[in-house]
């Protein structure tokens, strides 16, 4: 199921990115002309809405002033809520770049930055002065000619304009398009659109932060954690707020619940003069059960009586770091096998390392009573315990190791 969630995440992220990219492209290339704008072709002027990508246009190589034949790579059609009217004739959106003649040569200037008195470039390098320019707040169907090659420009209504799709900048002009290869700078018109795009992106990503919660809400809807009345009663004795339902933050625990076949044990003859095997197993069983109970009930003061330092401090720190105010419920801990693997003598005590195969019910519970992880059924596992038994037959826990040998895993 984790793989399915990741697949959904990747798919949704990819879709969102595609939509954002498409939105960005629409805004970036929104420099367009209104329907009816005459575009110069080798044959004559032709309304922009009648052009196809098979048509050729007339452009200008601005480096040498020579006329060139241009091809159309793409034609985009869109709607705009406002546009500019130049010399009472040319309808064009505010971000489209026009060639402007000044004392330093040609410069690419966006329409919304044009002003009366600017000199545009007409056919045969004639000068076309702007006598009027109006900003019209009205809807208009617009057309954008993209990837005009090789010169990236054409004549619209007798005026030389950039194709707005990239390339074809004016060398040394300092114009925005010449420098940025067709990128649209931030201005009063496209900044709100950028902000809107970012808002939509953030709004679209927010659900990904709660995918687990959404998934769990659906997965565990109307589902209780357990029907075992005794388990419910036991858990309520630990946390009276136990609600017997899954938390929306529920996760599978990361403990590898694996039982390993018993390893070769140390000969009983090496320690039988000190303690017999049955008594050893009984002592270990008592400590095992007591440890699970105290861990569940957070009775760390009692645990200090039979857990040696520094392991005691380590376990208490681990519990606080992993659970804090929550609970780690252990129910019906049962030893299945205890195998002495090694023994050593330390003054009047013996140190044993034992393989412990056991089973128990284990789950994490929030302070508010919701199940955070784990399962309501018994699971088996293997641990390696190091214990010390003194001459008075007092047993204390020194260490617990979780070493998994997957070559010996039971089927």
C-alpha cells in the first residue's frame, strides 16, 4: 500500500507540475495580436486568424537590414481581458515586444512601456511614429505567432515586431527580450499572475502533507482496533482514554518481527555447578515478563531494581525520545524459547548471553487514546539478552541486542 501511495503522490505531483508549467507558458507567451491584424507574407498582408503553420512571413535580419522569409513554428489562440490600441489600429497585448528606434539603435520595448512619440520600424526600414496609444479594458480574442525563424520577427499592421516566442534579440540593445531570450520580466500586469500561480501551487501541494491522514481516514473509517474485551480492559488500565480506534497518523511499526531458529547453546556442564538450566530459564522468564510490564506502565523506578547501568539510562532515554507522553503497550508477553549461548564469570556472578524467542501483542498508543502503530494480534520475535546472576541467584538485565540472522528465519 505504501507503494500505491507513493505512486499516487508522484502522479499528482507530476500532474500539478505539468499544469503549472502550462500555466506559466500561457502567461509567458501572452504577447499577442487581436483578430484582423494584417500580417505581411511574401504574397501580401493576411489576417492573423487566417494564418497556418504552412504560411511564410516576411521578417527582417536586424543585423544587416535585409528582408528574410520566416516560417511559423506554432500559432496560439487565447482570450485576454485587456489590450492596447496603437495609432487607433493595432490591437496588441501589453507584454508584446516592439522594435523601437532610438539614438543608440534598435531596442525591444514591451507595449505597456511604449509612449507617444516613440518611433517604430515599418516596412523598408521606414519610421512609424506612435501618435496615440490606449489601454482598453475589454475582452479580446488574440493570436500569438511562436517560433518564427530565422529572424524571430515579422510585420504586424506594417510594424516590425518580435515573435515573442524566444530568440531574435537585438544585439547591444539592452532590451529585456534581447537579454533574457524571450523571458517576461515582472511588471504590474504579470506579477499578480505569478502570485496567483504560486498560490495555486502551494494550495495544490498542501494535501500532500496530509496524505497519510487522508489515507488512514478512509482506510480505518468505522473500524475498531480490536474486539478482544480483555485487551481493551488491559489497555484502559494503562490509559483510561483508550478509544479503540486508529489514529489518522497511524503507521506500520518498523520493528522486524522475525523469529530465528535457536542457535547452538553452550554446554550446560559449564555452569550447572552454579545454577541448573531450568532455574536459569525461570529467572530469565521472570525478568522478561517484569520488564515488559514495567515498560508498558512506565514504572522506571521499579525497573531500576533489576536493570543495570548504563543500560537502564539508555532504555529510559529511548522511551522518552520515542514515546514521550505516549504509551508502548505490551500485552501477554510469552517466552517460547530461552537458549544460553555463552557464559562468563565475573567475581561471584555469572554473565549469560541468551537467545530469547518470544511473542506478544505490541502497539503504540497516544496520550489521547488513539493507536499510533502496531497490531492487536500476537507477533513473534527474537532478541539476545545479556543477564547477570549473582551468588544469591538475583537476576539483573545488562543489555538487549536485536541481531537478525535472516538465513535462519523460520518459515
